[in-house]
C-alpha cells in the first residue's frame, strides 16, 4: 500500500512539472515578438510609441519619482540574492533527498519562466521602441554621407561653443570641471532642459523626471557603464562615481531612453539637443563635450592633421577635463569591462542595431544633419 502511495506521489510530482512546461513558450515569444515588431515600424510609432508606451512610462515615472533611490537597483539586488539563496537551498534538499528530483526541476523551470516574463515585460514596457522609424525620419533630418570638411567645421563649431561655456562653469583646485550643488540638484536640471526642448520639438514634449544615482556606481564603472535605463521601473539610472565631464549628458541620454528613444546613437544625439536647451552652463557644457568627443573621434579617423588642428582650439580647461575623464575610465579597463562591452554589443545587435557598441558614436551623422538643416 505504501509502495503504491509513493508511486502515486512520484507521478504527481512529474505531472506538476509537465503542467508548467507550456509557460516556457514565453522565452521564444520574447525573442520572436520584437522581430515581428521590426517589420511594422509605422504601426509601432502610431500605436505603441504614440499611445501605449506614453501611458506606461507616465505612470511608472510618477510612481518611481516619489522616492530618490533607484527602485530598479533594489529589485535587482533582491532578486539576485533570492535566486542564489533559493538555488543553494534546493540543491541542499535535493542532495540530501529531502525533495523529489521533479521538485528541483520545477524550481529550475520556474526560474526560466520568470526570465520569460521579464523578457516579455521588457518589450511591452519599452523595448518595442527599437522598432520605431529612425529619428532622422521623425525629425526630417537629411542624414547622408558628408565630407571631411563638413565634419571639421562641425567640430570647430562645437569646440568654440565648449570653450565659451568652459569659462562659465566651476572647477576644482586642479583646474578640472566640477558640478556645483548636490547630484540631486543637478539631475533636476535635466527635466527642465527637456521641457525647453519640447517647446521647440513636440516629439520631446512629454514630462520627464530626474535621473537617479545608483549605490553600485563603482561596479558600473568596472563594467564601463555610465548610465542605464531600466524599462521595468522606467528609471534613468546614473553612475555617479564617474568623472563630472559627461555625467549630466549621461543623465540626459538615459532620459532620452525614458522618452522612447531606444537606439543609442539617437539617445546620444537627443542628449546633446536637450543639454543645449538648458539654461545651466554646466548642462550645456556636458552635452557639447559629448558631441565634440564623438565628432572629434570621427575626424581623427578621417584626417589626423585636421584633428590636430582641432585640438589646438581646445582651451587648457577643456584639455584638463578630457584628461581627467579619460584617466578615470582607463583606470577601470580590464576583463570585467571587456565582458560587459561584449554583452552590450550582442544585446544591441539583437535589437536591430547592427553596429553594436559602435552605435553610440554614430550620433555624429545626426549632428551633421542637424547642422546642415540650419540649426
């Protein structure tokens, strides 16, 4: 009788496992849906980016702005710790035969189902923005192949503006650019910049909220990450340990993601635009230097002599700021940064950004088109 009861219990354990298996289809669904969305950019723009996502982001922004700490960071740490502890507990119980093997497999399947849920939520709550028409199409910007001379002129324009702004910002005892006030006070300047930009370009007129610094900023530096947008909570999260030079433009970049600008080159370009509409010189300087760095890098690749002439136009303060910025990120180079970069590269390529991490620098094409359009 006991033998039959045990056999029945074993069957029930396996049946419970089988009932869970259909939910694993969430994983392939989360992979296929963005591929289908990519084939319908106009539908995505009209219905998802125009109606669904603004509703989601508006409420997520309002709720999460009630606290100053990153809710996403808290959830990630809590989830990671929970998974480690539960896995060890289940392994211990399995090894000591306190649970049926099917129960351990159910736990593993549950983890996979959770991954499927989070993957699908990623796209429903933000990721479908990758399938929108290009920003150049939405703004009618004439993106095309342009001459080295045109690039050089854009660099000189940005350098002149940066030099002008550099005279209006603060510096420390080493003569390096610093931010006045608290980080929270500086992050509050970014929504104001977007509000000003939105008056000029309605595409960016939705309300935004201040970015949030994360406690694990040093860890982000080891991964080579200056900021990250978490769709599940709608929060722009910023590495506050980084050098001050591009800290505010990083906040503007992640805020661009909040507005549904998913592609990295476009978010960088929108960051430059928003910063340029700020009333604060520090915000303007950060955005201008972001644009100058990327445009300068492209000029260096095209014509080293022209880049040398450009660099001669940099003020001593700009050079000190760049040296400080480069030294900071160089100190974190290593296997962690390399692995994180490769992971980000694959993530971007999976989401239709064929140039991967090189996409960040492709903001230059948008800047040249913006200048060519008469701005």
